[in-house]
C-alpha cells in the first residue's frame, strides 16, 4: 500500500500549516501551542513567525545546527512549500527570525522541556534497571558561548596561568537515564558556579524507585542525604581523601561504614549515615585502570539483594552520560563552534532547544529499539538524526491518514542502524590536547583489543581488614 499525498482544501495561513509532525509522538502540537501561548503577549498584528512557530524553530535549529537560521526555516518548510498554492511565498528574513526568538524568550522553551522530558525506559528495557531501580546519572559540562559583552557579563570566563578562556562559558549539569540516554532534567549557570550546586538542584527530578550514579566529584554527605530523603538510592565513587572505617564486613567482601557531614556543627551533633563500601580493582591488562584501586559507596546495604559484582558493573554504566554529552556536543552540533546566540536569554533558549531536539531523537530511538527487541544504546544516534531530518519533509507531503504508516517505516529504518555491542567502560584521565595538566592521549591507553576479557570477569573485590570491635548503630 502506497502513501497518499496531502491535500490542503481548508483555508488556512501558511504559518498554521507549519508543524514537526515527525516528532508528534514525542512533542504533541497541543503541548507546543500551550507552552507558546502562556508566554505570548496578545497583539492584533499577524506576524510571519507567531510564538508557536518560533518555538518549533528553536527545536529545528538544534536539528540543523550547521545551517544559518534563515536556511533552517527554509529547510523546515521545504516539503510544505512544494504543494502550497503560492510557490514564491516569502519567508521571514534572518533579522525577523532573530527578533522573533528574543520576543519569545527562554521561558516557553524551558517550560516545554520540563513538560516533555521524562524517563523513557520500561521494566523490559535492557540495561535500564538494577534490583528494580531505574539507573540515572549526573554529570556536568561546560559550553562555549559567543564572545559578546552581554554573554561575558552574564556567564563569565575561566582564567588560568595562560590567561582568560577564548569564549565565555556556561556551566551545565544534566540528569540522564542511563538505559536510553534521555536527558530528563538540566540546568545552566555561570561558569564559576560549582557543578555540585547544580547537581543538588536537579535532585528535584529524583524519586523513589531510582538509583543515582555519582562520580567522585559529586560526592558529599548532603548529596547522599538529600537523595535518600527523596526515596532514591545512591551508588558512587569516593574521593581518595575520604576516610571510611570498617564497621562490619559482609560475605561478598564489601563492608559497612559511616560517612559524616562536612559542617563542624553537624558533626558535633553526631549526624552520620551508614553506607556500604566496595573496594575493587580490574585484572585485565588491556583495560584502562588496570591495577588501580577503586572505592564505591552505596546506600543499598543488603549484600544478598545487591551483590557487589552487580553494583560494580552497574556503576560503569554511569559513563553512558558522557556518551550522551558527546552525542549532543559532537554529533548533534559542532563542538568546535560556540552557540549562535549573542545574548544570555538566547543562550538559555538555544541550550534547552538543543536538549529538546536530543530528547525527541532519543525517544523515537527508544520506541524503535522496543519494537526491535534491542537496547536503545545499541542504535546509532548519528543515523537516527539524519533519518529524522529527512522524515520531517516526508511528513509534510503525506496525508494525515498515512502518517502512522510513515512513522512505522521511520522506526524500522532507525532500528536497522545498529551499533556493535559495547563493553562496560572506564574513563582514563587522558586528553588529546597538549596544553593540559593531564597526560597526553596519544599512546594512552593502548588500542582496545578484540580479545578483551569480559568486564565482570576482570573484577576483583578487595576484602578489607575489620577492626576487633566497632560500635554500630542501626541503618538510618
């Protein structure tokens, strides 16, 4: 059965017909219209770019990041103009697009992000849960923004021995679902704001039934305490300076210990939390981190319900968030170029538009993976972005009655672009750039072998000596 061409019999304006129908399953037009309407100042003037179309354009410009704004608009409506009665219908100019963006502001884009972006994995999604808990990860990233006086005042620059950074920078923190790479919450601050501050803010999206994976840079008593207060559990690395005294050894080689708050008043008051500590190393010489000692802490205290080896393997899923950041920075947009916006409100609008576009792609990939019986992380993000770009035009040409069939074809095409199964990874602290305090990436680590030992088989849990007798309070 072929596709039926679209017919436009009802009288309508061109802007009313503009839509991202390929993303309708993820971002319904009603949500976009509601988010745009709430921030619109009522006027009697009929503009070429009303607020809802401008909001669509903020998402589209994050799919075609290498194109100028006026070219993005032409690309967005290309299929629609092919059958429009007036083939020479003039579109908004670049300056009109810029004015429309700043007239819209950032709030509608942020509001749409918080309404749309939710966890995508189901209980059947491979690799998305451990012990019945949804795996989430926190991480921070720094984004370059255009070098304008307004951006420099709002976001600041990093300074070092070799001077100030080339561009003003924004500190971003993402909360990501590991099994699908979906960014479910995010925040952006000036570059000198600690990512720990942003991480504490994003705990608003953490709730019962979740396991939060933390890098050692996010370790703090307050972070773990607030996560527990929201009904979630924690699994994370511990910095080397943190002392963890053995209170009780468990059969799998892990042990219980206390952690204490950093503020002296609370320490004097006796505040503490009971956590479980797992010390391990990797025995495969072909893997980065071979022979190094790693320490994990978790609030999952029962060694039978959450074995140490399972927790170690689950923690290495935390690096999926770094793959997510790489998707956004390297493949969705060109990381060597800063963002487009010369004003702070445009920067925030653009960053949330970028996350909305990424979420839409990842949501469609998750649905395609579910139908194919695969993990969403096994599908190619790069191919999915290209296929969705093409599909946006196709949906403009096809009648609404045929769009469900076209959407299923899109899902099958995305499911066919598969990646080889990736082993659980570590993140060696090496970089390719020369001017850095880290070691050079060239030559380190050695190239990945095709004969790596299975990751779980390389784990060696290191039992710790227990003291003769230590008082132990009940778990808090």
